[in-house]
C-alpha cells in the first residue's frame, strides 16, 4: 500500500463527514479502449475519456489495485466535461518498458517522471492530479516539484512524500506490525511468495485495508488481470526495498529524491480525503496539514469507506476532483 513511509497507524478524526453511495461491488469495466503511447522509458497503457478539449484530469491508482479503481469516477468526471486520463502505472496492465535493459525501478521519482512524460506525450500542459496509495504519492510529488503542471491535487491519505531516511526510523511494535508486508518483501522468500501468490496476497490486502468493502469476485478478478505483467513483481519488490534503503535507486533520480527527502510543501489547491474505515497505515490529517500552503481542505468520507476510496466512494472522490 502507499501510506506514509513507515507511519504510525492512527485513527482519523471525523472532519467534514460525508454521506456517499458506496460502489465497487459489481463487475462493470471501463468502457473506453486502453490505448498505448510511448512516454519516456515506458510504452504506457491508458484510458483517455471525455472531451479532448476539456480540462484535464489524471487519475493514478495504487498497489495492489489498478485503473478500475476509477471505474465509477470516470463517467462522473466526463459527464462534467473533463478529459480524464487513467494510466496503468509501471508494472501494471499493458504498460511496458521500452528497453529490455531498463531497471525495473519502483522509486517515487521515477514513477513521478513517468506521469510528466505521459502528459507531454498526450499534449496535456496542465491537469488536476488525483490518486490514492502509490498514486496519491505520485500526484503529490508532481504537485510539489512541478506545480506548473498541476491545476489542483486530490490526495487520499494526505501527504505521502518521504525519503529513504524515514524508512530507517524504528516505530512502535503496533506500527511495525501494520507494515508486515514491507519486511516480508525485504526477503527473497517474500519475493518468491509474492510471485507465487499474487491473487491471494492482493485479496488479503484488499480485505485488511478496506474491511467493510464488500467487493465480489468479478470486481477482484477484473483488477487481478492487470498484475499479469512481466515487470509487476520486480517493481513492487524494488519499491518497498528502496523505502527501507535496502536497494539503491538510479543515479539520474538522486537530485529529485534529495528534494523529496526534504518534504517540500505543496502550494497548489488541494483536497485530502480519508475513509472512516481505512485499515491501511495512515496519519491523522493534523500531522500533514502544514505541508499544504495553498488553498486546502480535508474531508473524511463516512459510511465504512476503506483504503481504495475512489472505488468505494466514487462520488465523494469525483466531487473533490471537480471542486478542487
């Protein structure tokens, strides 16, 4: 899961509770065809929906989910006149590395530059960036370091930017327990276990991160198809090992990672969201409030909403994107 780097899991206060129709229990898929485009080091698979000249929105998914986290968000935004781009991030779906020799790198700087390259390839000068988990972190990185490309930010679980140093700080036993999979992935047994049991692993994460989300097999299987990607396991393992400082990143990203380690503030208009039943590690909004220096609002979405907020509460997510 995305989460703050090795954060203490704490209950979230009820701020701006919202009623919302829960979703994500059916088998509907995104109706738009997945397109492909060369962008930076990747050939990216993406959905591009809505009017081409509408204000652009880029939606970014997390682990272990996929573009179908936004299956009910996309029509809400396109109906409001937005152009909506939803990419498979590296290691998911039809996204592939253009070179067989490329490092299967999951560090934050690389993933953020993937989205800059995608926006360039699609001629998107500026967009509202919105995401959760890994996607929330990537959206936050763009808002912090490339604010000229970001009209506004919607980030589930708030400010997720951190450097490797934060991953070296020991936490309480309760907090360390919440990050069990991070330590599992640090071992070769964990790498092999994840590769052998992708579906079972993801189903466990879905249930623990969203304990009140009653998703069905069709919904799960639809997303599971996206993990059948030759780079998926390597990207996931590198991401979590990098966070703990167990593996290096690529030198070309060092300057960006140094800036991110300093926890840069975000000045673009921002709405942060949190589900009232998020079972994944996350911080209280008061902890990260000072990181947002522009127009800002936090909303807690009530009704048993967990970690996969855009799929569990699509209207609340779409409303935040429209209003930010």
